[in-house]
C-alpha cells in the first residue's frame, strides 16, 4: 500500500516540476499572452546622439536651430565669432608676404655673389697670365745675366715681379673662395626663407580651417534635442552647443532570458509597440544581441526577476519605415519589443502590422 502511494507521490512530483518549468518558461518567453512562440521585453526608444561642439574657443555669434527642429546633413546650425581669427589670419598673411620678400632678397644675394665670383675668376685669370709672363721674363734675364749680357739687378727685379705676380694670384684665389662661402651662405638663406614661407602658408591654412570650423554644421540628418548654449556665451575648445539625434538610427533596447535569446539572430524580424501609441505596430529588425549575460536593470524587471541573468537585445527601425512613424517615435518613449523564437509560427493578430498611410 505504501509502495503504491510512493509511486503516485513520485508521479505527482514530476508532474508538478513539469508544470512549474512550463510556467517559468512561459513567464520568461512572453510578457503578454501571445503564446510560447513569442518572446518580448520592455525598453525605451533610443537613437544615436551627436554633440555639435566648437572646435576652437570663442563667443557664440548665432544659433540657427531650435530644439525639435529637423536638420539636414551639412546644414549650418551655429556660428562662432571669428574676429580674432581674422586678425590672426591677416597677420599670418603679412608674414607670408614678408617671407616671400626674404626669399627674393636671398636669391638676389646669390645672384650678386655669383656675378662677383665671375669677375673674381676673370681677375684670377689675368693674375695667372701676369704670373706666367713674370716667370718668362725671369727665365730670360737669368740666362742673360749668366752670360753677362744684362746686369744682375735686372734679374733681381724680374724675380721680385714674379713674387708679386704670385701674391696677386693667391689673393685672387682667396677672393674667389670668400665669394664661394658667401654664395653658400646666401643659398642656405634662400632655403631657410623658403621654409619660412611654407610655415607661414601652413599657419594661414590652419587659420582658414579654424575659421571654417567656426561655422558649425550638422554632420548628419537628425533632430535637435537640446540647445546647450546660447548666443553670446563663450565656449572653450570642444564646448557643446547643440545635441542632435540621428533619426536614421533609432532602436529599442530590451532584455531576453537565455531560453529565448538562443533562438534570436541578427536580422530577425521584430515588432515594436510603444506605450504612447499602442494602436501602432512598428516593424523592426534585430541589429544586436549581446554575447555576455548581465543583470537586468531595475527599470525593466521586477525584483525577483532582477536576480536572473539576461541578454541585451536591440531592435532597430528601418529609416524608410521610421519616416512613416516619425510622429509616434521619439527618443525616450517606453514600449515593448516582440520577436518570434519559433519562425514557423505566424505573428498573432495583436501584432499585425499597421497599414502604411
């Protein structure tokens, strides 16, 4: 008798465990009574945010966008006062002109030195010719003096003239060497002046870039979320002026348990229903699935469920689809995301897509 009761107790226990497992699985795989083939999670609409910041410090001259305005890529949103930069550019431009003049002056010095060298070379040739003539005179006078045809004094005079001619040749060569040194110095001055020109031109281009960057443009299409600064305020380099939301990258982040996330892959179809527009079912695609589990945030799960490890999932809305729901989809709105963990099962009627208008 006791053995029979034991068998029934074991069977009852197994049945109770199976029922508990089924209830737990149903609890995690769905937040709404949509069936075990649908997993869901709650979250908030998010979008990529871009800060419009000043690259160079200065006073804000104008802000052309208001909070809530939709802007296009490249549209001018604000301007920074550039009077100081313009003054610096004028100074840099004057430095460019000065360095260009210095290059021309150095080149003229090189040309002048080359002309002087040519004259010195011609003079050296003349002195060398005089030296040759003095050598010949000395040779003849030495022969005549040895024969007694001319006095010894003439030979000595020719020898003195030879030494004088040799000294003149040495002096002419020294002058050429000095001119060569001057030419080398002048050419190095030309190279230095050219480097100064390039540096001054680079400084001018840098100022041109800074002046251009003082015009703050939208890096992408989006909606202005915040005006962080106002005209007349002084901002530093990197100071934020506006905050922009990229309307082409809108998604809802939610969490799924391990039992469900194993059936979810990138590109899978998803549906989003916002709390503020529950009559609209917005199509989406899974664009991110975390590969590491984490504790679910307090704002998403109840106290007992926060003790479970969950996986973060992101459902992105296609920009073309988003254009139809732009009035309903706003950053920060809470809602539910649904995904099929059994692709063979159709979407329930409650999640049928809202017809396009």
